[in-house]
């Protein structure tokens, strides 16, 4: 798997296919494979004539593991995406992020709009981006617990089980969670000026309301993914169809 360095931090990535580039940014405790390869996003996008780039965020997958929360701020992690674009000499791309990756994508949409042709915010509504209803200290403590049996908090158990399933570095994930608490204000979200699609499962109690976020971001489109929660929306056919339609209107 190819990798590059952003400063001292090694970032692993994949780069497949040909055509207009789309960059995929996975969610917390996931990886490029778990979020994008195994649910067939990479193959579907390639079939639709896209060059697909996906990275393992720092602390995740095959990228470097860091243990200080300050090394995981949203601007710092978004900087890894920009550094990857620079490494591959990509001046502008469509960008799709899921959950934490959606927060990184929103930050880039606001602060580096010239680098984004469009932004797809998956698994992120008003709660995760603005209100701070996403995973918090309860999840960090669950990740640090000796075993899943020691975790009673239901959200903590969900993320701990996911981290165990993906064989993640739980210490690095706890640092990441504590470092990525930067939220966006309503005024900031209202200044996003790139084409935006917000896609959230209808039973997702982590992301918060997609429509409420859509009411804030000018001109954004909202895609409800029926009967899917935060974990199960990722590979859903409605999600994929909606994204491909959205992207087809950017060309």
C-alpha cells in the first residue's frame, strides 16, 4: 500500500482508477478498507469513471499511530488530506467524508473551498458537526477499558466493539477522540460555499438531523438513507445511488 509523509507522520492511502478524482475520508475507528473498500465504494466509483483516492487517517489503519490528543485536531487531520492532494498533484477534487471524515470535509469546505469541487457529508448532521452530540469521553473511556465486558455505556460499547472488530490501536483512537472535539458554529456552516450533499441514515442517533444541517448550509442537498443507523448506512444502496447522482451533476 503506498504511503507518504506529512511532516513526520506517515499516511497510507490507495489511488485507483482513472477520471475525475474523488477523495474518500473515513470515520472514527474505521479505515479506508473498512469504510470504503469492503462496502464496494471504491469499485462502484471506479465503474462510474472515477479516480478514487482514500487515506487512512492518522491513528487509524496503516497510518502512523500517535498518542497525544493535540496531534488530532480537525484542522491538523484535514491538513493530511490537503497534503495527500499535493503529494498526488491534485489541485481540486470531489471529497466525501463519513462521520469524523465528514467533519474534516466540512472544515475543508469552509477553509479551503478552492480545493473542493463538491463535498459529501456522510453520517454527519447538525449534532455531529455543530451541537457536539457525537461520541465523547464515554467512548474514549470505553476504548481504554480492559475489555468490552467492562463497558456499560451503550454508545461506548458500540464503538469499543467496532474498534475490537477492526483490530484498531485503541490508545491512539482514544487520543484521536479527545483531540477531534472541534465543532463548527452555525455561522461558519452558513458560509460554506461549495456544492454539498448531506447523507444520513434515518435511524442514526449519532449524527443528528441531516435536514437541520441542510437548512444551515446554503444550497445543500439532503439524502435520507432509510432504516439505517450510523454503522449500517455506510454501504447502503440508497446512499451509493444518491452520491453517484450528485456527482454526475458536478461534471
